[in-house]
C-alpha cells in the first residue's frame, strides 16, 4: 500500500467517524441535556454552557438561543455573555479547521443542506472586510461565517484576530440590552428569540444582495474583457 492509498483510507475512516459522531450527538443535545449537564458539573457548571455553545455552532441543527436564555437564568447576564463569547471562539476554531482540512462534504453533513447553501454563497465573495461585517452584525449566523472562512484562502491568524476583536462588540452589546429584559417572563424570552431570528434574516438578505452585486460586477468585467479581445 502506497502513501496515497493509506491517506485515502485514513480520510474515509475519519469521515465515517465524524458522521457517526454527528448522528449520536445531535440525537440527545437538547435543552434538558444542557440542564442535566450543568447540574452534574456542579461548580464547573459554566463549562456546560461553553460545551453547549460549541456544539450548537458546530452542529447547526442544534439551536443555541434557548441555551443562552437558560444560561442567563442560571448564571446571570454578564457571565453568560462571557461564556458564550469563549464558546464562540472555540467553535470558530473548530469550524474553520473542519472546513480547511476536511472540505465541503463534511461541512455539508454537519451544517445541513440549507445552511450549506448559505455557506457556499458566502465563499464566493468572502474577504476580511466581509468577515468584519459578519462578526459585527451576523452573530446569529456565527457558525455559517466560521465554516465559510475555512473554505477560503484566508489565514487562520487573520481570521482569529478579527473574530476575537470584532465578535466581542456584539457580545457585550447584547449583554447591555439583556439587562433591561425580564427573563422570568415567557413573552420577553420569545421576544429575545425573535430578535435573534430577525437579525439573522436581515443579515442573510443583506449578504444575498451583496453577493448578487459582486457577481454582477464580475460578469460585467468578463464581458468587457471578452469584448476587448474581440
């Protein structure tokens, strides 16, 4: 067996293991699972929040917002924002390297088909400026941006510098806003969840328009070049 065949078999085994891991984890990572995890960890309960955030970012079908709301009730607003920020940085690294090392097939499996389409659209126009905007305003789609970045030539160093600095801004802005929210009220909680959904939808619409504009400019340039050649 030559080196190329060995690496091919190794990659296949790795893919199978990741798929099995996804199926097993996604079947039991729920709100109740998070509560049990936090309670079982005792003084290390905050670690459970970080783990939940990381899983919800890596496995996009797992919703992260309910976990954040629950964490606020358990640990308070400021500590929750710090925990979600740390969890976000960890997941940003994991998602980036999953994309960079394992490529589109694994990202599609982890993110789901619909989310992967958004990731693929971002890749076409991704650069550092877009990453800054995405980390500022696209925080409900944190996972999408992380996966997309890994599918581009962007270096990990530049990616993490931007992520560490810029993503702190919305994290602690939300912390300030949450101070005026009554987390004992079901209506308030629904409004918070709705807020995340609306922000995510607005960001998607803006990015789609931006992508369409960039593609239109590229087509115009190609037409101009072809006309000059003719």
